[in-house]
C-alpha cells in the first residue's frame, strides 16, 4: 500500500475523528467580539485551547499568544525540511448568530442530521480547521513520518480583517506553501484579488444655509458681499458620479482568467457629511441642515485583481482623484485627501500558478474521489492574502456547506470527509515522507 492508501484507509475507518472535532469546536461559541460582545459567546480562548491540546497530543510543538485581549492565536509545528514546509490555516472566530428565531437547530449544538453538521462557524470555518488537524492525526495513526516542516495555524479575527493571520505573519510564522481550508465547494482556488479600504475626505467651506442664494446664484461683486459657502456634499455627488465611471473603466480594462469579469469594483460603503472634523477624521456636526457642510468623508471598499499590485492600484486611484480635483478651481486649490489602510485593513492579492505542485496535488486527489474540481479565483478575501503577501505560495481548499454568515449554517458531512482525505494526500505530496 502507498502512504496515501494507508492514510485514506485510516480516515475511512475513523470518520468520527473529524466530525467530533468539528462538533467540539462548534459547541464553543467564538463570535468575534468586534461584531457582538455578550456573556458566553466570545470564547476564542477556549477554542484555541482545544486546538492546542489536540496538537500537543499529536507531537506538535505549540506556541500561543494574544493578538487582542483574550483572543489568542495558536501555532503548532512538526519540525522538518524547510524546502518542503507547509502551513495549514483556519480561523476560529465566527460572525454572530443573527436572529436565532430563524434557526431550525441550536446554533451552537453541532447537531448532525440529513448528512449535515449544523452550527455557527461549522462551514466557515471550523470544519476546515478540523479537517487539517484530522488529516495530520490520520497520517500519524498510519505510522507515517513527514519529511517537511508542517505547521497548523489557528488564528483569530479573520472575520474582521485577518489581524490574527497578519500578526502570525509579522512574527515570522511562514513556510514555502500554505493551504487555507476555507469552504470552496468542490473548487481549488489558487487566486484571490486584493482589497483596500480607502477613505477620501472632500473639503468645502461652511456657511449659513439661509444664505445659500449667495452661494449658488450669481451675485454682484460689491464691497461687503458675504463669502460664499462651498457645499461639500454637492462636490461629493460629483465625485461619486465620476467614481462610478472610473470603476466601470477598471472593470472593462482589467481582467484575470480565473476571476469573474468586473471583479475590480469600488464600493462606496459609508458616507458622512457635516461641518468640521473630529479626532476620528469624521465630521463633527452632522445633525444641522441649516449649516452648509464643509466636509464629506467617504469610505470605499476597493477590490483589485490577483495580477495587480497594491502599489499600482493606489497610484491609479490617486491619479483619478487628482484628475477629478483638477476639473474645478475650488477642488484644485483644496484637493481631496486620500487615506489608505482604513482601520488597518489591507489584503494583498494571491496569484499562485495553476501548475504549482500544491495546486495540482489538490486537483489530482480531489478528482480521484469524483469529478475534477473547478480551478478558479475567489470572489471575496481570506487569510490566504496575508501569507501570499509575505511570499508564501498559497491556495484555498476546503469542504462545502451553506448558511455561512446567514441562518442555519452547516457543513456537508460527505464533503468534509472528502476534504480531509484530499488535504491529507496533499500534505504527503508537499512535505514528503521519511
């Protein structure tokens, strides 16, 4: 028997290994406290301890530290050849349950019925992390020793920007390769666009709304004429119209073969208008329509393609803003301000070649268990970005399910079993054995 055959037999004969681990993690609520903070639901520390104990029991050297108070990362490592090193990554935080009345099961019950394992965080993505751990446990149970270094990263805060993975990367926890076990629904995903949160601040000149006629209607230039106000909200409406055209031009001219056409979007997500700026960079007075607003702050979600660079995207956007400002004497003299990495958020692009051995390994083993997987790019962003941005060859692969970020979340049990086998086989291919 080959090493893969031995491991797959072990997985087939102990299918409860990955299911029970997934249930154990789902039954510990670990809602990201940035979204909802309430007694009993923000237990990332308990999930991290469960993972750490499991890794230690299987011979891993473990390291843990708090990225935020009571929100620890866990890194487990099996030492080995750096040239064959591999990271398996999953996040332990989840989004909130939402309206629990819409759930047909206990959101934290880990109930299995009709081939589905239900619970908040089941498919996104405690099942994927469980598949990684179960895959390694099965390799050990089959009596196989890996040659390459293998690390398992259980990280926090992915749902709010990936600051757990960013911190792991900043502390030097890297490898040659990485598999991020997010749900991929029978797809292998070697490409992911980048993402920037960018804030633009538009400047006007405040004044009394009762004198608006003096602002917009031609007045004789006579001594004593009041200084006209400049309405920043009206400038912002022109800016948004121009931004939509700029977005459309990017969608028409930027392309990646694994991504849907038009992925490079710029979403105006939040807008504030008013007078003055406070210490947070937002208008101080936002409730008095009798004042002509002199500030508008717009927060944008700017996506770009896997084959673009953040530097080029930022330069292109800033050139657009400068061109907009040049069209009007006021904005030319009072240019729009651009601030990148709003909230510290920045996702580099990932563009691992489809002929990469890790990609081909996942494709080959998935195909051997059924139909060939589609190879495509990811529409959203994951922690894969942070590893890729640090020079790690990364790919996303994990089980299927539904209800992620919604009601009645579940992971498909058969898909979870398949993903565990495929990840285990990929570990053998990438790390090798001795």
